[in-house]
C-alpha cells in the first residue's frame, strides 16, 4: 500500500497545477511566430509539433517546481524558523544591491 503522505503530496501537486486558470493565458509570441512561419511554408504540422513540444516542456518544468515545493515545504519552514532573520537580511541586501545595479545600468545607458 502507498503511504498516506504520498497520496497527500500527489493530491497537493494536482491541486496546485489545476489551480492555474486557463482563462488568463496569453499565447507565446515565439509559438505564434513559428506557427505563422510553418503555415507560410506549407507545413502547419511542424508548427503544431513545435507548439506541443513547448507546451510539454512548460508543463514538465512547472510540475517539477510544484512537486519540489510541496515535498520540501516542511524542510523549508524549519530552515526559515532557524535562519529566518539572517535570511531576511541577506535577501534585503541582495534586493537593494540588485536595484542599485539596475539603476546604475539604466543611468549608464541614458547618459553613458
């Protein structure tokens, strides 16, 4: 028999995956370009194969991310309880540093 925790994890993964609403999806510009190109070249099946491959890749990637998030949530909670304040400090430092780098790059582009 499969342990109850495994079924709970699988149920959580599917709940997260199917919580994403398909109503708000925007077509990928690359897929639209490839489909238009494939149709113009007379091989619409090639565009459909490309679109299916991209869709499968995105689904697999998101599935892995969700699975890892669900599987490691207790460990990450314990780690944040132990190192929460120092992790928050490091995150704030990285955010401020990244912001300054971006502002510096923008100023260099504008006035450089």
